């Protein structure tokens, strides 16, 4: 597996590819990387700046949006568990108060 390239190298490669002075395949060959690698870097850069569709929820997620989604899903799981526990507790105490002793 080839060594990872520094972030500055990746950023400059994406800038070169976006300038469209040469085909992406030629730029990748000149830089000594695979064309697919350069295209992945470009897609990742698009996601990071949110260069997808203008409407929220329809395009690729940015890093902040992804982190928020993970946090909200975790909170949702915790709350669902708490609700289930409270339902069982209320059913237990309701049954205890209704049945004759």
C-alpha cells in the first residue's frame, strides 16, 4: 500500500484538477497517483465544503453534520431505552395497586 500523502499535497492536487487545465487522468499521472485516488480526494473535498445540492438533507453530509447525526442517533437510542424502562415500571406499579391483596 502506498504511503499516505500529506493534506497539503491532496489539497493542491484537488485545486489542479478543478482548474481543468489538463484532464484528471493526466494530472494524476503527473503527480504519481491513481486517477481514482484523485477523484476520491475531489469528492471528499466536495463533501467537506458542502458542495452538494442546495437543499439540506439531499446532498452529501459535511463532517459537522455527520457528527451531529451520530450524536442525535445516540440520544434517540438512550431516550427509547429510558421510555421502555418507564413503561415497564409503570405497568408493574399499576398491577400492584389494582390487584387485591
